[in-house]
C-alpha cells in the first residue's frame, strides 16, 4: 500500500499538503513530524489552503479561545470542500482527542479525526482514505510503532531551522484541577534516551544548532522507562554526545525542580540560562484549589535557589486570573509575588472552564468583567517590569544565536540571548546558525536592538 500511494503522490503532480497548527510548541512538533512523514510519501508543502489536496489542522483545547478558533476554521473550509470534493481535511490533536466521532457528526465535510496519540499514523490513515473514502476517527490508547520510532531510518533527511523542537515526553500525571491535558494527552510517557538522541543528531545534520526539549512536565522525564535516567542526566547526555550550540527546555513543574537540574545551569555551558517555571497564582488558597502541590513560599524558594546558582538566569512563567473562588485579596497576593520575583516575561490568561477538568464544577465562579479587569492590571504591571529589565540590558554585550532575517526588515537579522530575549541587529546571511556577540543599544517591550561586537564566536 505504501509503494502504491507514494507512487500516486509522486506522479507528475504530487499531492499538495497544507498544515496549520494551533496552540503549544508540542503541537508544532507533531505537525513537523506529520509533514516530514508525508513528504517521504511524496507530498509537497504549500502555504495556501486553496492550493491543497490535503489540509492538516493540529488543534489545541487547553484554552477555550484556541478551541473556538478551530471550529471557526473548520466551518470555513466547507466552501473549499464544495469547490474541490477530492480535498481531504484532517483534524488532529487535543480537540480531536476530546470530541472524536462528534467532530465528524458536526462537520460533514471533515474526512479524518486523529487523536493526540495517533499522529504518527496519519500517512497510513491518509493512504486508506484515498483508497476507500471512508471517514474515520482514530483515537488509539497508545502511540504505537509509528510514534515511537520517529524519525524512521531512511527517507529524506530531517530538515530543520536553526532551532528545532524535540518532544522527550508526553502526558501529565499532575491533574491540576483546571487542566484538560491528562485527559487529552494521557498519562506521562517518556521516550528512551537513545530515540531522543537519534532524532537530535538527525536534526543537527539538517541544520539545527539549538534544540528545544518539550514535555508537559520535562522534570518528570525518565519515570517508567526501563533505563535509569532522569531529566538532568538526559541533558548531560545530549550535551556530551552532540555538537549543539544550545539546549533549552520547557515546561517545568515547580514541585519537581531538583537540585541536580539547578546545577546543570552552571555546569553545562550549552544549556541556556533560562527556565520557564509556571506559578499560576500567588495565593496559597488558590494554589491548593488548583492542586498545584506547592505554596507561594515554596515557589519563591525555588527561584532563590536558581538565582543563587545562576545569577544571570532568565525567568518566565504562566499565571492565571479568575480561578473559581479567587478573591480580590488572592489576586493582590499574585501581584505581590510578581513584584518580589520580577519575571523577565509572563504568559497570563483568564480562567475558563474546560471539559473533564474538576474546576469546571467548582463554586465561586469569577464574573468575566472581573477577570478582564484583573488581567489588564496584571499585564500592565508585567509590562512595566519587562521593559525595566530590558532597559538594564542596554550597554551590555550578549551572545546571540542568529536564527534568520528579522520580521522588522531593513536588513536586520534576529536571534535570542541565552536568557531568551529577542535581539534584532544589522547583519547578513553568513551569520545564520552562528553565535555572535551583540552590544545592546536599545530596549523595547518585547525585544532588544543591538549592533555586532566583533565576528561570530563559533
């Protein structure tokens, strides 16, 4: 079946694939994987859904807004299907896992629904779809061989940008009361370190200079594997067995942040001096209702230990406003924690009920106008802190990994510091993929501007 389908796709006019991703970086990784697998079957990527033979939508349902965007787009694709009845539309990811067959019932023009643990099977599912036209919802309980052995041996090399994502584990065992992830991504499952390293080396051969290690809780890496390894040991293994310029990771749960991981920031030069450590709320009462299993004081102690070990470390976090039962006093405690810690950047959200999550049944729901007001206050405070911290960078010299031309144009190129700050500067194509020294000359709310201070350093 594979040879026949590949031959049909690779003919005089190979089938065109359009990919759109919603939500998190793990979804972006899964989309990259599907695209690579389909390209090995002869498909070609296009950037316009009007020109596609296959539309692949990788979805997110962690927040209500992302889920609604998916419904809106799938509804609009009805017109494309009407103009081109042979068009195949696939919805994968969290919304697919959450709704399954119901999506096929809601959208008669939808062809294939693929759950979070089935994306590796998309090429085979699509082969069958071309042959028999049967609409299917595929929601396996485990990942299967197609996921465990990505990338397979042979086929096209793994092409990569300067920065490449690599999923090292999926799922979550924490069951925070507001979160849908354990129900749509499943329980924690780590990939063997050999598989992770094989993929990283393939990406390195394809041009990657930095890898971003992904997981719902990377600190839990290694649990359940037959090999005895934890996350800090995985980082050391990657650093020792590759020639990468940089390693990053996301996301960490504060309760699982270990001393061995903290030491990695000082002992492993290629590990970027940055950590994303969600705190969600500054009130212990709210944290208990969220089932976060740490207190505000615990969180601040973790930050102190990180900064003692690595004074230059950049710190970002997630925070939520309007969790059921959150009072004005609880919200003030969140602002006070922000003032004390002074995050470099903060990703902030209004609470919304999610299917399966326990908090959807909690009493004390906060009115939408109150949530909006609190979010505006919180974001205003963080904007002041971020700009102040960015301005402190002016005059300093930072190492920047050059990722490519800047969207700002004007001959500018862009990259990130080890602390994950975006820097734009005048440069040229020869610098892409290299680390350079940049003197910071100006600071803005979301980026820095600088000028080259000598040549490349690697």
